[in-house]
């Protein structure tokens, strides 16, 4: 297969199982454009870390191909070792050397460079991650967020083609996590690196990633802009995992759908009667003056009566995405 893609990371039909039973990754194909920060998002055990390790060359797939910066690094008869892939990795626990100073930690992958160049590169990395003046300290003398930045500086020091981060913020408390992830995004953007980070935290993925790839059960379910994945989930599984969703079953009739809230316009057209579900975001049921009274029930139920809800849904239709869960051949749904 040609590698004529502009993607820096390219996975084609990658599968990996463990011990004959566990199918960790299933026919996964993924393209990560240059300079993109992609979040690999999914519940625990869905195959995220395995995918990351396959990209790094720490695991060998059963089948499939991987290209890094247009170089075929994994495939039939090809398995370039991790150290020859130009991959920088940041592990969950940062994996800093406790007996080395911050400067020596960052300089670790630069042993092939002359001393002067090595010092210059370390200084540039310290500046990039905002830790100038702390180069003589040891890891235990830094906060969790600072250690995280040292790990990132070390990963970036050797000018990698890609950077991979495995649950990079999970060791930090909530407040520090929010601040650190913004800092990490800024550093990666300044460095212009192509990055994949693994997370099970939807908020984290949606807030800092350029692209979100949602995985479940070893399968890649959807890849897209955070906003798109959130507002237009491709399947019920994505809708329920990425953020909170109100799932409402209904019956489709062409471009309208009848559900418990009334009859609403539909985002996709479906011929014939199909089963629909709505993944509703940023949607509130507010009464309108034009609400038609319901024949029975109290005043409060009247205020969120079915006709009122239906009226409110029409103007916000662009935000209320519906997906057909049938497999009707005329629509390509399903
Ligand atoms: P995630 O990162 O999404 O939590 P992993 O990629 O770590 O998921 O694991 C995917 C599946 O593969 C899980 O069922 C896990 O138990 C299994 N697995 C991962 N690594 C190994 C291994 N070295 N040996 C056996 N099973 C493994």
C-alpha cells in the first residue's frame, strides 16, 4: 500500500489479540494529520493503551500496517524497533529518573549530541515548558504538574515525529489537571508536534483535543472534531459515552420523527417507518406562550406539555441531532 498520505500517523486495519481470547484492537484504521492533537477516548479496557503501544512499537500487531511520518514501521515482515521510530512517549507516572537532575532527565535521549548542542537543546526545552532555573533540582523537588512538564520536555527533546501520552493527567488532582492540560496543549502546539493522548475522561478529550477518536471493545467508533463527536455522535454507543445524552426512541416518517415529545423535524431523511433515537445536547424543555394546553393534568405538567416541547425542538434542531438506528437500505442508516 502507498503511504502517499499527509498524515503523520497512519494505522491501517490493525488488529491485536492477547492469549487467543482477548481481542484488544480490532481492524483499527486511523489517520492523524500533521500538528494535530488527537485524543484516543474510551472506557477502561477498550484498547486505547494497546493502540498507543502498537504505534510506539512496544507491541507487534497480528495484522495491519503502521506508517509514521510516511515511513512504513509496522507490517508484514516489518517491525521497526521503538528507539528507531522517532516517537516520544510520556507515561502515566512520568517515569522520570529519580537520581538525575531535571536537566539530566531532559538530556537523556540526547547522548548522541556533542555537549554544547545538548546543553542548548536542554535550555530550549526548559524554556518551552517554563521550567528555566529549575534544571538542578531533582524530580521529587517538583510538583506533579512540573514533573509532567519535565516528562514532556524529555519526550520532545529528541525532536520526535510524534508524541504519545498515556493517561497523562490521571495522577493530578482535579484543579491541577485542568491547568496542566491547558499548559500541555500550549507546549505541544508551540512545538508543532503530532500527538496522540489516551484518556477515559470525556471532558479532558473534548476540551483540549483537535480530534477525538472514540473506541469501545477494541473498535474505533468515530473520529472527528470534538464538537462534531459531541453534537453528532455516530452511534448510540458514542452518544452515551461522550457526555450526557437524553436518548429518546421514536418512529421516523420521512423527514419527521414522532417521539414522546411530539412530532419533530429530523436531521436525516428516512424512507418508511424506522426506529429513531435522539441524542440531545444543550437542550432544555422550556414552555412557550404558544404551547397548546393538554386536556388533562396539572398546570405544571401543562407548562412542559408535549406540543410546547415539540415547538421548542424545531428551532434548536441544528443542535439536536438524531440518528436512525435502523439499517434501511434506502438511507444508509444503521
Ligand atoms: P485501555 O487502555 O483502553 O484501558 P488496554 O489497551 O490496556 O485498554 O487493554 C485492552 C484489553 O487488552 C483489555 O481487556 C486488557 O485486559 C487486555 N490486555 C492489555 N494488555 C495485555 C497483556 N499484556 N496481556 C493480556 N491482556 C492484555
